[in-house]
C-alpha cells in the first residue's frame, strides 16, 4: 500500500493553473482493473484507489503519511520554463524568421 505525494500538473484542456497549487496523496493501485463482462464497465477490488487527499503544503502531506504509518514516495514537481514574450516582438526588425501571412 504505497502512496504517492505529488503536485498535479496543469491540465492540457485549459490555459489556467487552477488546482495545481495543492499537494495530493494517492495510493498506487494494488491490483489491475478488469472490465465487467455484462456491462463493460471497469471494476476493481482495490478501495484505496478511490482515496485522494489534498494538502496545502508538502510538509503537511508528508506529516500525515508518517503519522498514519503510510509508506510514501515523494514526487517533486517540475517547474515549467517561463518564456517571456511581447506582442511587439512579432513586428521587430531583427526577427530570425520573416513575418508572413
């Protein structure tokens, strides 16, 4: 019953960064999921796969796991590179590529 503590990445469907500031504690799946032959829905016997706890800081998540004796793996977030651009750069005279329609 290994838990993962991480900060989620920005969703690819939106440009905002909502829900990326919190730290999550999720359990690794203990068994593979199967499809139900009658309905075709995915089923699992692992109830820990439904547990998803959120914390404000990494230290709170680690303290919770240690307090409850949960073995965990800490995944550090990768900070994206900031590319500073200005709209005026599209019309600069020293552009590397020519600007065309």
